[in-house]
């Protein structure tokens, strides 16, 4: 049974921990608003560029000069799995849920006899994957020390992926990240980067008999837009991750703070009961000694 001093030390330790978790919760809440606004602002542009690519790609169907970034290489043997996670922990199951989804795809592809390569973006994803999937990891980058994400970080990742594709190192690339829904909900998902996912065709507008042509032609426009689309989608994934990470950390630290409060209450009750029992025992010893005299 711990002594009264041990219980006092444990109570003081848990109180110090509660102060830390409360401070981390407040910091995450302060960062969340800016990260959430950035993620929401990036969605319309990323969605619209995908629609434009879809319309242009449908016009390129059947043409021999169609880019493999939109039409694929014609093979599905080698897959590049891009796992985007956070640089820090203490954010609940945020990192684990993304890694789990990526592992499920990797395991399925390996069972089917496919070649799997993993590109880790973020320290925590690399830490979780390198023990069992270390031989599959071909690239790993992290942005520790970066205070605010910019398009430059997305370009760094996108340019590496494009270089690997041009060298013929993979046929299909998929990025995994967490889409921000709310403070309590972050949905891990996968998005195919290469070949680009083409959304369903939109209803053609009424042109009133008019015709239009693309200037320059579709091939030249796609040659410019396809690499940009990869960087845009990666940037969107990083922004969604940043907002999801802060939301998950805020929720996790709130739970940790409340759990610390419950533990303090239990330890305090245990301390008071043990102190009362000790006082009662001392009183009994004094009374017994007085009666013996």
C-alpha cells in the first residue's frame, strides 16, 4: 500500500500533467481555426481543376498523344502508396487511422502479386511503417520545423513523385490522408494521383448553337495542368491533414484533461481515507495506552 507521501506525489504529478494537456488543448484550438480555414479554402480549387481535367481528358480519348498522367501506362503492376501523416503524436488515432488504411491497400496488393512502394510524408507515418514495411519504403520526407505549410512543400513532394513516374518506377500512385469533417470527425481516405481521378461528366451547358475550341489544344493544356494538378491535390491533402491533426489533438487533450481530473479525484479520496484510517489508528493506540495505565 502506498504511503501518504507517495499519494501526495502522485496527485502533484497528475496535476502537473493536467496543466500540460490543458495547455496543449488550448494551443490546438488556436491553431485549428487557421488550419480549418486553409483546408476549406483549398477545396473548391482542387475540385474544379479535377473537373477541368476530366472535360479535357474526355476530349483526348483515343488520341495517341494522350498523357500517361491521365490515361495511365497501360499497366497496373507497380503501385506507389503515399502516406501523409503528422510530424508529432499526442493526437489520438489520427496517424494510426491513415497508416491502417494504407496498410490494408498494401497488404491486398502484395497478396495479388503486385509490387508495392511506399512514400512517407511525415515522421509519424514513417515511424509506424518502417518496422514491418521498411523494405517497401523508397522515399521519406518530413516538414519538422515548418511553422506553416505552403505550396512549396507540396511541390517538393509532387516533383519527386513525377520524377519517379518519368523514370518508370511505378504505374499507379495513391495518396492517403485524413479529410477534415469536424473537431470530432476526421475521415481517412485515399486519392489516386496517377493516373488522375476523372470525376463524372457534368451536364453540358446550353450553347445556343455556338461552338468553342480550346486554344492551345487540349494536349498542350493537359501537359501544363496535369503536373500542377498533382501538386494541388498533394497540397490539399497536407492542408486537410493539418486541420485534422489539430482537431484530433484538441479532442484527445480534452479527454486527457478530463481523465486527469477523474484520477486526481480518486487519488484524493484514497489519500483522505488512508489519512483518516491512520489518524484513527493513532487515536486507538493512545486510548489503549491510557487505559492500560
